[in-house]
């Protein structure tokens, strides 16, 4: 589904991602783990076309996307849930969901379906973005990305700052999405959330992949955990 091949990404003269490569297969949940400042968000921004890599390639279903504008990448089936959630504060829940929706005959995700998965959003349908709790905003951000009917979903630290019960709920939703065959790239700092959902993990530090492995391999690797993760 997604192939990232030796990308280098800069902010001005700061060299952030250094020859970064990894892949996400269809229906797979892959976690990108690393400490604050490791380059996780920059990786997602590079995929989405907000920060163009200076070299290397990014392919979606085999087609290069690294020179395409962000709206085109979204339209080609990549849903993005940004770290700051990006809810429109003065639009209602319903408007937030429908403003960028992408639908087509046979599309899985409709307003009704999203409300089935997130009943809380139906209850809050007429509330404005700024009236929602942190957990509700996170759900709305995920639901809005689903309304694009993506094949690949990118999530930037969805559990950050949320109560354990809400984190649990979000993990349940990700499991449902995985069952439906959606490919997910999850960015996390929290090892427990990562182990609860992902098939494979990549640990990033200073813009380079330092470890790749399964949940069992990561759990067993004390040196990777203590060097690159906050555990
Ligand atoms: N807009 C920016 N301009 C310059 N440097 C940035 C910018 N955004 C992030 N950085 C730097 O890039 C590095 C990686 O940041 P980021 O990708 O946000 O890390 P993470 O998401 O893993 O916490 C950090 O050193 C950060 O200070
Ligand atoms: Mg980040």
C-alpha cells in the first residue's frame, strides 16, 4: 500500500529525516515509535505532501506521490489524523464530518456508519468543534478522516493526553478498522498503545529507523526500549 524509500526531509537547512525507509502492506497496522523530536510527525507530513522530501521516493499502491500536492494525496485515499487534531472550532460536528467527505458508489463510510462507530458524535451532532472534550475531538478527527473513505489511515499520537478509557475506545475502533482491511500507520510514543494494536513496529530516532520488528521482538528488546523509547 505504502512504500517509503530512502527519503531525506529538511526544514530549511535542518536535515530531519535521514534515508528513511519502511513499508505498510494492505490491511496491516504499522507503528512508528520514537521519542519527542525523533521525526515521527515529519514522516507523516512528508507522506501527506506538506513537507516535500528532498530525495527518495514515496509510493502509494506503486504510484509515486512524493511530488504531488497534499489535497491530491488525500483524494487518492490517504486519511490523515494530525497530532493537533485539526477540528474546525466554529463548525458543528456534522459540518466537520461532511466538509471534506469523499464518497463514491459502494463507499464504506457514510455519516450514518460513522455515527454507528462513534455514537457519541451523533449525540454531539449539533455542537460546535470548540465545545467538545479532548476525547470527542480526537474521535471527530478520526471520523472525519474516515469520511474520505481512505485505503490508508495515518494517525499522529491519537492517545496523547487522553484518559485511559478513551484510549481504550480508540484502540477498539482501530481494531475494527483493521478487520475491514484498512492499512494503518500509527505514530506513538506510548509503547503500550503500540503493542495493543500494531503488527509491526519501526523505532525512529534522529530521523533514522533504528529497529524494525514484531510486537514480541520489540517487547523482548530491552536495549531498544531503554535507548529510544521513554519506558
Ligand atoms: N517547522 C519546523 N521547522 C524547523 N524544525 C522543525 C519544525 N518542525 C519540527 N522541527 C524539528 O524536527 C525534528 C523532528 O520533529 P517532529 O517530526 O515533530 O518529531 P516528533 O513528531 O517525533 O516529536 C525536531 O528536532 C524538531 O525540533
Ligand atoms: Mg510529533
